[in-house]
C-alpha cells in the first residue's frame, strides 16, 4: 500500500474511493506469493537444490536457497508489486 500511496497516488485514490483497495491488494498479494513459490521451486530444480543436498550438506543447501529466494523476491517485486 505504501508504494501506491507514494508513487501511484492516482491509482491509490481511485481504488480507495471506489472501495476496491483491499480487493486489489489481496489480488496482488496472491499473485506475488504464487509467483514467488513457483520461481523458488523452478530455480531450486535447475540448480540442483534437492532434499538429498540438504541431507548431505546443509550449509550449502541453505546458502543456495537463500540466494534463490533473494532472486525470486527481486523478480516478484519488479514484475508484480512495483509495476
């Protein structure tokens, strides 16, 4: 909501006055969450981050998953949230 208020005031006011702000925010949240989990799963598969790796080398698994999550979060922010 902060981003809309600060950077897209017209859209924010339009949604607020029409009573659709919460619906819009819930939709964006759902899209962002779906995309995030899909990207994490896809990238983990591509980079060999498996349960087997987790069992064999937990530190490496955590490092790779943190990197994957950071990449996915950045993509979601740029493509869904900060449009």
